[in-house]
C-alpha cells in the first residue's frame, strides 16, 4: 500500500531546540493530519490541515499544508522532554471513504 | 471521559485460537475504523464502518471479521490466529471524512 515519505526518520535534539520534519507524497491529498504517538499509546491528533497553503499553530507546534497538496511540514519550537515520541503525518482524500494514508514516522529524542 | 476505548489492552494467545477485540467511542462520531501497526510502526487501515455499514475492507484475510452493532461500537473478531497476526491493533473514529481519533491500542501476541 501507499506510504508517505517522512523525514528525518529519527532525530536527537537538545531541550530548547526547534524541530522541523516534513512529509511528501507522490499524489495529492485534500487533508493533512499530524499525530504523535507515545510508547504503548495510540496516535494523538496534533494538528489538522484542510486547505492548501494553510498554516496552523497549536501551542509550540506549527504545521503547513503545502500549496501543491503533496507535502506538509511540522515545526516544534523550544522542545521539551515530553516532546519525545514518534510523529506521523497522514493524508486523507475526500471521497475515498476516509482512508488515511500514514507516513513512515519521525522518532524524536530530546536530551537535557 | 470522552474518548475511544479498546479492550483488552494486551492479548496473548496460541496459534489457531479465535479472539475478539472490542472498541467503543463516545464522541458521537458516525465512522469507525480498525488499523494495524506492525513492528516497524507502520500504520495501515484494515476496515472502516460508517453508520454500521462496511465502507472499507482493505484486502484483509477473511479470518478477520469486523462487526458494528451500533454507531458507537466496532468489534474485531479474528479466527484461526497466525503468528503474523501479532501486532498492535488500533480503533479510531471520526465524523465523516474529518480528522480521526485513535484508541489506546490492543497489543496482540500470537505464540
């Protein structure tokens, strides 16, 4: 099945640093979603983007829906230890019965 | 708490057994899903139900049978479990084609 390419695959950063990750697709999506998964838990929705070019913030998180509708990025500012986890992007097209296509994930580790 | 809940959290069983996982959402959503997450953390949709009607069946072996008794529940029954069925199974729900909210997962281990 289709996967979205996420980069980087993993990253180690120091507390207080800013983080940037992105997601690219060979096909367009009408909706982009970003999720965070902690160990032993389910993915938690961080940001939903419904319009090409849209830039949306949620606290220290900012995400953008690429104008081509084939990509999205997520930025985390001033990282803290609880930002550790796996971040997934997901694309959704209307009319496909809500079938979410997930990215490969970015594993974030934060050092003090 | 308003959420998507799943039971059990952990399920360890022998090959060949039949088992069920239950899911409930109290978010008032009309669409529910089952996803499988493999050992590499890749998430893939298995099934989707809208108002108790199956709308996605993503080439899953017919040993897997979802059942939706009502809009708030979607259960997954698995017959004749195989080693390769070991994974984490997530239930999710949404309103139509809006963002999906996930349950805490069920870790299935087949011995």
